C-alpha cells in the first residue's frame, strides 16, 4: 500500500516533532495533526506549514480536532496521552492512557479503516497490544515504536565510549520499553566487528544500564518533559521504511503469536518493515541467559496486561 496520507493523533511534544520530521523529509503528501485541545494541532500545523518555503517541502500539513479529517489516512501514528513525570514508571500512566487509546482506536476504525497504526503512547507495549485487540486487525497493521529509539540511544553511548562513528554502529535492543529491556551485546557490532572487540565488560555493563534508563535520564534532567527529538526521529525512521517499502529490519513492538515462545503479548523484536507494515518477525537464537531476561521482560508486560483485563 502506498503511503500518501499520514495522521498523527496527539500534537504534543512528540507529535509535533514527528510532524516536523515527516514534513521536512516529504515522507507523505498530506499530513494531518489531530489533538483534543482546541487550537493546539491547528497552531502546530500552521507553524510547520510556514517552514515549507524555507525547508523546501511540498507536504501539506493541516491541524484539527475533528476526526473526519483523518479519512483515508494510510498510516496513523498515535502520540496522544500523558507522558510520565519524574519519579514515575511508564506503567504509571497506563490507567490515564488506556481510555484515550480506546477512544482514538474507535475513531481510527471508523474513519481510517484501511490504515496502518503505529503506537507511541506509553506504556507502548501494553497499549500496542490493547489497540490491536480492540480493532482485531491483522497484526501486520498494528505495531509500536520503542526499540528503534532504545537502539539509537545505545548506539550513541557506544559511539561516545569508543570514539567511533555512529554510522558504523549497529545496536540491537529487544524486549519491553522499560527497565527490563534487553540490550543484546551479541548482536551489536561496529561495522560487523563484535562490540567486545572494542570495549571491556565493565564499560559494556555501564552502557546497558544507561540504555535501560535512557528515557529516565532525559526526564530527570528536563523535569517538565520527557524525550521528544530522538523519539520523533525514531518514528520517522520507521515511517521512511514503510513509505519506501525498504524491508528494513528494525526492532519494533510486535504482537507475538508463538515467536520467541510467546503468545498474546506485544513487545520489541526485530521486524521487517515495508509497505504492508510490520511484515515479518525475525526470530533470533538466544542464549539461556538472554532467554531468561526476555522472559522477565515479557512477565513485566503481562503484569500490566493482567491489570487492564481486570479494569
Ligand atoms: N514509545 C516511545 O518510545 C515514546 C513514547 N512517548 C510517549 O508519548 C506520549 C506523548 O508524549 P508527549 O508528546 O511528550 O506528551 P505531551 O503532553 O506533550 O502531548 C500529548 C498530547 O496528547 C493530547 N491528547 C490527550 N488526549 C488526547 C485524545 N484523546 N485525543 C487526541 N489527543 C489527545 C494532549 O492534548 C497533548 O497535546 C506519552 O505517553 C509518552 O510517554 C514519548 C517518548 C518516546
Ligand atoms: O521516558 C519516557 O517516559 C518517554 C520514553 O518512553 C522515552 O523517552 O524512552
């Protein structure tokens, strides 16, 4: 399916930064920003549109509170809802964000029933699963962004420690988007050379810990807002892969149906992204220790899923 029209629901910090990236890079012809707060999406869209003559893009950006505008979107990116505050975990915003995602999915199912859906709102693994369950679409069409960001953070920390170009670093982070995520050292290389060739175990452990708490580190520094630049760039990388049918392998939040021995859960795994969305999951062989860590991550997500089925 060719991507011509993209809607971003939630014109806050992540939504607006994403809109700027998508427009500047002409990743769609038509871009709609939607928000519940009157004027927020309209103002954001106008501001971005007025940068078009300077950045030289033809993407048409509109903002609204009215879901009719999202009709015929090929892709809907959901960045609406509460971000966590310092001292909170991502799961702490689940109760606030769950009804928001249910409402948004009802509108998407009504006005853009053919679209792909990319979840960004936290806790992203749980909400990707909830959105998919709610709409009942093929799992290729409902997926989430987390691992591209976590891997980019890890790559930037590796670059700082090794003093080598990020361009040559390929980092791989699996699992849930939280403290239990799995930065996978065995699958992290610098131009094909294993990371262990360049760094000792102690430095590697430090990078793993910093990656796991990458979002928290920014929130602690900023206090009033969590990260939005690198998250928006990560969303744009996924949109680029879909829009250009690149078949890139990127870590995405995917609905698991037997892969990695898991079912009825969504979490970060390497996935092939192309014009049909999350087209395929790549199953890596894991050591016993990695499998145990993966399982711990699944269990953390299942605890939140159990909470929402009780609610
Ligand atoms: N998956 C990931 O890697 C990342 C996820 N996030 C998550 O993205 C979400 C948004 O973060 P920010 O942009 O920083 O928050 P923000 O507070 O700046 O923006 C959220 C926007 O959502 C809007 N909104 C709330 N309810 C809505 C509804 N029912 N329909 C439409 N719009 C609605 C608000 O009016 C606001 O403009 C948070 O849950 C945050 O934790 C943020 C960074 C990375
Ligand atoms: O830390 C947060 O709450 C936002 C987020 O998911 C991230 O930046 O990784």
